[in-house]
C-alpha cells in the first residue's frame, strides 16, 4: 500500500514537471581573444564580466541580468584563446524577456566570433 501511494505521488510530480513550460535560454557564443592582450583566461573573463556589468544600453528599459565566460570551446579546448560567453539584459528586469547584448561586449573587449550566431 505504501509503495502504491509513493508511486502515485511520484507519477503526479512527474506529470506536473512535464506540464510546466520550462524557459531555458542559452545565449553563449564562442569567441576568440588575443593571448597577448589577455595572458590568462581569467584576465579575459574578468574583462568580459566588467564590460558587461558596465554596459549602458541605449534602451533604458534594459536591466543587467548577468554574464557568462567559460574558457575554452564547446569541448573545453583552446582555453588560452577562446571562450563561451554571453551578456544578457532583461526588458524592465523581467527575466522572461532576455535580450543578449553579447556582440556589443565582444567589440569592447576585442573578441571575435567563431560562429555564425551573432546574438
């Protein structure tokens, strides 16, 4: 009897999770940066994070949400010259209305895109 109740609760929980729409955004872009300008991946990521936080968008409704800087490519290779990055702001602070401004930050820190998605 106990196992039947536990199974029923687990099934109901799974149904709720499946029915709940999940919003997962991944705005990361692969960029290349100069090892001479940024001798370590930490130097680049610190510059990236600072530039993102200090960015002032023309659209005053945009509020800083956060940034990502992961050294290396999608397999973690080339960590001294490449990184997966993003810089995201939200419209009026609403996390359901993200607006990536990654291309502005890439220009500011002299990074170049290595993919075709210029978010």
